[in-house]
C-alpha cells in the first residue's frame, strides 16, 4: 500500500511538506521529529572546490557534500519518527546554520504522525 507499520522504516513517499498526506488520514500525532548532521569540509574538498570556482559553474564537490548531508539528516528524521511509532512525516522542512567557518549544521524536521488510508467510495 505504500505505508508502513509503526516502528518500521518510513518510506520517502510518506513524507510531505504539506500538513496532510493525500489519500491518508492522520489518526495520531507524535510531535516534532528531527535529524541533525554537523559536517565540515575536508582540506582536500576545500582545495578542490576552490579550484572549481576558478572554472565557474556548478561546484560539484560542494553540491555532493550538501546533498549527502541533507540525505543523512532526512534519514535520521525518518528514524526518529519510526521510533516514536509514526509511519509518516508531515510539514517536513530543512534548515542549515554555519556553526563556525567550514562547519555547518543541517537539520531536517517535521511532525511524526500515524496515518491510515482513507476509504475509497
């Protein structure tokens, strides 16, 4: 059906930035869940990114680092939601803060909910 039982891994299709999930109704709300990753650039990555800025365009070393960090934060958020008994996350968002030069915190957060399919007429 595309949704999971409580305590199991939450499918990416069961996460939305909306506050409701189409085709499902919320039967229980567990509260805010989050996944936090703090990442720094390596000296090799910094040098490589600096060289890429000379050429211009997409700085793929940093793009890949950012994508990997966001994916890790997202998966941690889903793990937190599943631990609480949720099978979906609504109102999902990302935030990032530079803690110190070269060190960034990425936060994925939302509301863990238990949903069930709505009855089709």
